[in-house]
C-alpha cells in the first residue's frame, strides 16, 4: 500500500480529507507525522499555482507523494477578494475570527452577497513532479452574521445555495457532498481509478500475450516431441490472469 501525505497545516481541511479518503487503499499521513518544516511561500496568483507550489515543496522535503490544497473564498462584490489571500486577509498571522470580522465589516453595506468557495488540489511525486491536478467550486451567499458551530474558516459566514443551509450548520457529510473540496477530491479519486484500471488492463493484456506466445512455443515443442500432454500438466506454474480468446463452438443444427 502506497503512502500519501496530506500536506496541509489546516486541521479543518485535514479532517475533511481523512473522511473522504478513508475507503481508499492508501496509507494516509499528515505533516504532524514528520519533523516540522517551515511553510512554503504561497505567493502565486491562482489557487492552482499555490497548490502546485505546496505539493512540490513538501514532496521534495519529505520524499513522499504529497497532496496539497489551496482554497479560499471569492466574494463578487469585492471583485473576487479575499481569493488567494483568504488565509491572510486580515494579516499574515490572522485567525479565522479576524478574517471573518474583516470580511463582515467590508460587506456591511453590500446588498449583493454572491460568493463562492474554490479549491485547487495538486499531487506531487517524491521528486516533486506534479502528477495530478483537480479543482472544484461551491456557490453560496455571504451571511450578515456567523451561523452555526460546524466547519472552519469562513464556513460560519457561508450560506450554501445547494444545501439551503449555512455551512456552519451542515454536518461534515453534508458539506463534503457539495463543497469545493469534495468536488475536487472526487475528481482526483476518479482519475486514480481510471489510471489504475488502465494499468491493470495493460498488465493483463501483456500477460495474455505472454501466455499465447508460450502456448505457441509449447505447441511447437510438443509437435516436435510427438507428445501432447494436457496443458496444465505441461506448465503447472503458469496461471494466466487472462485466457486467450477461445474459439466459438461450432454451431450444430
Ligand atoms: O496552506 P495550508 O497549509 O493548506 O492551510 P491554509 O489554512 O493556509 O490554507 P490556504 O492557504 O489554502 O488558505 C485557505 C483559506 O480559506 C479558508 N477556507 C478554505 N477552505 C475552506 C472551507 O472549506 N471552509 C471554510 N473556509 C475555508 C481557510 O480557512 C483559509 O483561511
Ligand atoms: Mg496556506
């Protein structure tokens, strides 16, 4: 079983990933399983750029496959702010409460409350090369005051137009179903499954070809020896995963 490090220092994100990846045959680790590293610079202009920077940085330092997430809230009336600056909207070391308070203050006289969460995911291999990328978004309206105790970050200010409730009120399961991160994770899992199926298919094809070549060689040897042993007895150690296509039985009428 391979290892995947969820490379985030945000415990809210980490819980969501753990829940969504729990069925996958992969050993999940997090940054707390390793000696501490300084945080990478997140000065990209897009979520995707920052997600790639983080994935590559942690993968190279930890020598493991790493998944990084860059996400944030875009508010239409603020021209897409806080966007990629969501974590440090109220300052470099700002808390969730400080970010939320500043956002409410800036939106005080705004009637248009449309907003959306966005998430970009990137997976890097242990050399730091990006091997997968996905994204997702989630539409909503910015509330006038915090609602509910669940979630993290800007969740208490986000009214989900898909759930018809605040993300601060939603259960983890409800949020994962419609969230920007949930959508991006499901795309990533679908990509992995497709890649695994392709790999399996190719392996079986190869095995099938090998088997049919061996059959031809054996057939020839048997002809030369004048022997015709049953196939299993002749080669007890080969058990093909895919049998070569058998000829259809001749039709009888
Ligand atoms: O960079 P890492 O270590 O992953 O952790 P971070 O918290 O700094 O994460 P980002 O740089 O991606 O910043 C994302 C900001 O957007 C907020 N955010 C992201 N996803 C969210 C979600 O699902 N619900 C509420 N707030 C969210 C989050 O609280 C941060 O303030
Ligand atoms: Mg960050």
